[in-house]
C-alpha cells in the first residue's frame, strides 16, 4: 500500500511540473503573436491612410459634389520673382591701425633723464620723445676726440720729418732706408688717423641712441614711463610708449580655412561697427599666405576711411560676399520641404472648374543665406508659391486664399 502511494505521488508531481512548463511556453508564444499582430495592424493602418489620402485627392479632382470637396484648406500665396542673390560669410573682426609703433631705444635700455611726450599727444615722425642717461657715452666721445687730436699731432710731426729727410735725400745726403722709414711712419699715422676718426663718429652715433624719436605720425596712445625709470621699450606689462597712426585704418578678421577657395583679394566686405553706429562697404586688400595653427584660419584685411569715431581694437561685425547670382529665383527657406528622395514646395494651381489645388513641385536648391534660398531648378517667375498653410496639405488638395462667407 505504501508503495502504491509513493508511485501516485511521483506521478502527480511529474504532471504538475509538465503543466507549469507548458504554461510558460504558451505565455511567450502569446506575447510574440500579439506583438506581430500589432506591427501588422500598424503597417496596414499606414498603408490605409496613404490610400485614403490618394483617394480623397482623386475624389476632390473629379467629384465637385463629394463630401471631401468641402474640405478646402486656407493658404497664403506669393508670386515667385527673380532678384539678385548674394551669399555672405558672417564673421567677427576688429578695427586696427595701418601704422602702430611700439617705441624702443636704438641702443641699450637706459635711465630716463627727460620726457617730452604725454599720453594722448599728437607727435610727428622724427619728434624727440625722451632722452636717456648718456654721461658714459659722452665720455667715450670726448676720449675718442682726444685720441684723434693726439694722432693728428703725431702725423704733423711725421710729415715734417719726412719732408726734411726727402730734402736731404734730394741733396745727396742720407740713406734711402731713412727716407723709406719716414714715409712709412707717415702712412701708418694717416691710417691711424682715419681709424680714430671712425671711432669718433661711432662714439657720437652711440651717444645719439640716448635720444628716442617717434617712427611715425600719430597719437601717443600709451606713455607708461617716467623720469628716473629704466626705458627698454617692451616689458612684461606691454609697451612703455605706443604711437598709433589713426589716419590709416583697417578692419582685420580671421576666416576659417574652409573658405580659402571662396575668398580672394578684392572680395566685397560689409562692415558694421555697432559701438560707433557705423556701416561701411569695402574690399579685401590683403589675405595672409599661411594658416594660423591655433585659430585654424587665415587673416583678411580691408581698409576703411578715417573717422574720429573709430578706434583701434573696436569690435566689428564682418560680412564677406563669397557668392552672387543675378536674376535668381529666391524663395523663403521655410517653404522648402524634404522627403526621402528630393526637396519640394507647394504651388497653387487653378483647375478648369475655377477651383484651386495644391501642386507638389520638386526643386533643386542652391546657396542659402538668412531666411532665403536660391532655387536652381523647378520654379520660374510668376509661379504661385504657397507660403503659409503648406505644412498640412497634400498634392492635389483643394485650397483657397480667402475665407468663404
């Protein structure tokens, strides 16, 4: 009896386990089937919606009494025109001066003994700006001149001795060696006199380096040195004296290297200087011949007229024209839509029964600038372009440009 009970219990456990396993498999199959059914219905719905749209469009064209014919979309229309189209590269730049001079001493740095310029003062080219300590250099000049005078005295004595020796030689007195020695002594002193004269000129020229002059005409934009301080021209804090020539101004901008082939010397440039409320038109006068490795671009400059309101380092908004087309078809960029194969717009087309429908028109676009796009193909002047309401219409849908009473 006990044996029969054990067999029955084992059989019952096997049936329960098998039943659980079968239930899990059935649940997974149901889930997969449900997912597949949902996807199938979605595909059928998409296809059905597309078919409905096509049938509605066809019905609207052929059956003026259909219920669909009452679904007229209100749109705004603008006639396509031709105009000159220009494309610009928008950049940031700054005003700069053609001639900016950072003054420095011609010789060694020295202590300032006198300062003859003030910040903001206009100076001329060659004007004395400051004088450095030149006491040692003046001593060198004095010593060089004294040496020169001593050689002159020796040369005078040597020439007198040579003339006497020559007179004796002509009279048959003395030896040839004495005459040659006297002549050689004169020539040696003449060479020494020439070298001493050059030494005097060098000492005088060195003493002149204590005088610091302006290299250009302009305004003393920076004067950061005082009497008693050491003047060396450029310090870690910047220039000690900076002269800016504002009679020749330019705008400088850095252009990304990918525009290198689209810009050349003579390209038109529109300049806006907001701080001075100035708008100018110029031409590119200089393009650098190398790419800046840090900014990955090249420098372009354009000259601008002199204006008291313009200062070096003022910010400028720069627009460089890199493309232009005359008599181009230009439309708002937002009216252009895309599908999987092309770009298109909607046009208003009138039917024979006096009604209007939307027509899907494929276009080929060109350059885009601002809110406008150039159309290379697909449109012509006079076409009625739908500019509002184009988002919710389809090819062949009835449209109207006014609300019916």
